[in-house]
């Protein structure tokens, strides 16, 4: 009897273990994540659209497919993945209800280092996009060095159908240089240096990264892989305002993978000493998969960004028109005499905000970029003081705004006398860039000081809008009171985001724009808090469309601020081109509207009428798409087009540069009509396959309305 009981008990335990290690799936709207087991270890098979046929197991299912890449100090790297990641043992999973969706936490354990590893998969109710991050907790008695920790992993994106990676895949990514932001490129893997290798792992890989506090100064923190045979695209965005890294590589024959994460030791000197009882969390990423290509991926991300990421704010719904006095205008040299005619002109154009850009804090003949830190108004620029000028803005019916670069301190500022723990440090010295020190928001005194600055400017001047700039370069971080420079920077980045959250608790209606030397900081950690982002410091309106179109793959249209800066010597054609640039986004008026010709002014006025009546009510509900693909600033013979799908209607902006006078848009929906500009000889015709837009001259632009069938 005892023998039979023992046998029954063993079989029962074995049954429970088998049940706990049965293959399973996680699912959300139109997306599924498939898992299986190999010798007690969890394996991520893949991420696919819900309606796609189940992924086939790759044989042998052994050292590939771990859900988490984790490398600990003193251990074998494990073919790029990390020994600790490979040996994780599955404990279980549980589900929580969260706002707008569900959260599933997969728990695994590294019994060698006594680490609890938790994979967070958060599904929303509206989009096939997963909010994904990883947390590691040290449950042991000794510290463990963490060299890298993935936020997400991807597998089996190539071999769900026969063929090599170069047969099946296209990889899309975006350069993001100064004045030439969001230049998307698409390549086969071999064009990026990754040839198919059927017998061993790759020594090279395809990788993209950013270092420092300007998260988009070189690349946009996004990527896409399209399997052209399967008709499926995987995509991701890294939601961090600092260093990040992703790569595509292989750990063995036919075992390609994508690693997605934030700062780590190898790429950003972010080594973490995880002490007993401590937890360490990776940066979050958005990860998704759709049937189709870039248009479908951007549509999914657009829904996700609105539903999950951004801080709800009335400004992103109302999309008010903003005048900013910088671009092709005052260029950081404001005075009362220069501002008043601009204020009058902005009021006539019915701008709702008037923003005084850089220079208001610097004395005449003082370098404005180094006169930062105290944020006291200039005593020599404004008759009657800055308050008098702001009163004039308010008298003209507009809300006042100010430029500020609050994360830096000029090397000659009185604030430099603060203790070193106010500043980012390395090797016992303050980090200095462009003649400015960089504040360390890990120190609560720093956050309190900047909050005090905001309190004073809001109280004394009634400021309703802050343009937050950041003109410092890339650097690895701070080693003061940190395990490593990269870890010090990570903590600073997170403290800065917390500061934003705290300031909105005090001023929930405050509007904050992220700038960052134009477009060097449009990550969705920053944009989760700020209402809008400056698209670029590009001052040539002819080059702007190739930037704007690319950026709308990375930014919500209601968060992308685009300059309209007609020049005094421009004509109606150039003014309307300017206006079309911003029509599907947020309008930043600038330039010299009080000096432009009557024809130019008429185009700006009629363009604003269209913007205010047609687009302002729908931008926050619309989805961008790219009917001619992604443009390049170097290909001026090719036209550029941008689509906007809105409830009931579709709109197309078309730019003719130096190419043919006729531009064909491959769309076969509804009736098409020209809505702007209507008086410059542009015509629109439609046949069964195309919308044809004809332009009488080079460098003209138009907006076409299409009624959906």
C-alpha cells in the first residue's frame, strides 16, 4: 500500500510539473506571444498577429529562445545572450488587471545567483502593441554584477517561412542628425553587414544605439523588421530619455534574435551592482507585430501612444496655434522694440500662445547659451521689464510662453557655487559641455530649485507655456555616488521624468514643449510627459517635408510642432509651401509675418483658416500614413506625400520639389478635391488607380481631401 502511495505521489508531482511546463500563449488585440519549454527552461517561440498560423518550433529548441537576456559579471557570455539568461528556470506566471488592459508577469529564477527575474507583458485594449520590461531581484546574500538586462527579445521572425534572412527580411531604421532628422532607411540584412550563416553564430551583428542625455541625437529609438514573404512586420520603440541599444544577431545555426534594451555595460558603461534585497528594472519598450508593413506598424503605434503612453492634456486635443520668435525671426535676440510688431502680427493671425524664445534671460551683448542657471529676466532688453512685455502679449489675447533650458548651468553663472553633488560628475570633476555644467536630478535640492524657478516665473509673469530646450552633447554619465557612469545617468534620467510628473501635480494645465536642439529628444519617456516636440532647427522650408514625414512615424501628429516661417522676401508660393508643412501637425508660426508681402500673408491667413476649421478638431483622432514611402532629403527629384486618415475622410499633403509637374498618389478611395491652396494654379484629378496632383511650378505644395467610400 505504501509503495502504491509513493508511486501515485510521484506521478501526481510529475503531472503538476508537466502541467506547469505546458506550452502557452499570451494574447492581446490582434497579437499573440507563444512559449514552450526545453528541459525545464522557458523558451519564447515568437510574437505574431493573432490570425497568423502558429509558429513552427525550430529544431533543436535548445539554447535559443530565452525570454530574457541577462549577463552577470564573472560568467561566460553565452553566445551574446548571457549565461544567467540561458539557465533561468520557470516558476510561474500570474495576471493583473491594469488600466485599459492587462498585465502578465512571468517569473523565472537563476538558482546560481539567487535572482528572481520577472518579465512584464502589458497588453492594452486597442492596439497590437505590448508594453514590455524586465525586473531582477537579488534574493541571495551576496551582491551580483549585472552587465546587461534585456527589455525584450524577438525570435523566429525569419524562419516562419522557408528562406534565408536575406531572402525574407527588410530592416527599417531612422538616422536623426541635426537639421536632417528622421531619415528612414530600409535594407536587407547583408547590406548592413549581416550575411546568412547556416552553421555558426554571427561574429558581427546589426546594432543601433544612443549614448547620453540626447536620446535621438543620432538615431530614433525604433526599429522594424518586415518579413516580406510572410507579409508581417515586427516593430519596437525604446521609451527612455537616455542611453539605449538594440541589435540583431544570432546565437547559432538559424537562431537569429533581436535584443532590445536600455543602458548596459558594454555600450554605455552602465554596470549595476545588485545588492541583496535590491531590484533592478530595465527601461520599458513597446513591441508589436502586424500584418502589413510600415503603414500598419505606425498605425498600431499611434493607437498605443495615445491610449497608453502620453499624459492626457487638453492641449493635445485642442491643438492651439503657437507663435515662437526664434526661427527665421529673432534668433535669440529679443527686445521690446523687436517683439511688439511680432506680437501684433501674431495676434492678427489669431495665434493662441506667444513664446519668447532664448535670450530673454541674457543681457545685451552677453552669450545667451552660457547665461543660464538663475533664470532672471534681462535688465537691458525690455523697456519696463519683461513683465511689461508679457502684459502686452496678454493684452493682445494670447497666452505667454518662455524658452528655458533648466537642466544646465552656465560656467559663469552664480549657481556654479553650489556643491558638486548638484552636478553630473566624472573622475572627481564636473561634466562640462558647451560652457555649461549639467545638473543632477538625483539630488532633490536640484529638483526643488528648478520647481522654484517655475513657481516664480508662473507667479510673477503668468507663464502658461515653457519651451524646454537642451543643447548639450552626448556623454556617458556620472560616476558620483553610482556603481558606474551609465547607472548614474540612468538614475538621473528617471529622476528628471519624475520631476515632470511632480510639476504637473502643481500645474496640471501647464504646457511644456520638448526641444533639445531641434529634434534630439523625441523619445517616449520625454513625450509621455511633454505635450509637444519641436521637429527641427532646420530653417530651409524646402527641406522640412522630408523631416516631417519621417518624424510622423515616431511622434503623434498632435505632439509634433512644425515651424511656419515665411520670409520677408518670399512669395505666395513659398508661404503656402510653409503652411502645408505644418497642416497635419501643430503649427508654430514664426518668421517675420509683419514684413511679408500681401500675397504671402493671404496664403498664411487662408491656410490657418483651413487648419483651424478642418484639422485642429481631428488631428488627435487621426493616423498618419505614407503613400509614397519614406522620403530622403537628398532626393529632390522625387515628390513627397503624407497621408492622414481621419474619421470619415482621408487627407493627403503633396510636395513637388524639383521633379515632374505631375505627382501620382496610388490611392483608389472616394472623391478627391483640393482644399489648399486653391488660388495658385494647382489642380487635382482622380482616376481608378491614382490621384493626380499637377503643379505649375517647382517647390509647391497642396492638401487634398478624399471622401472615404
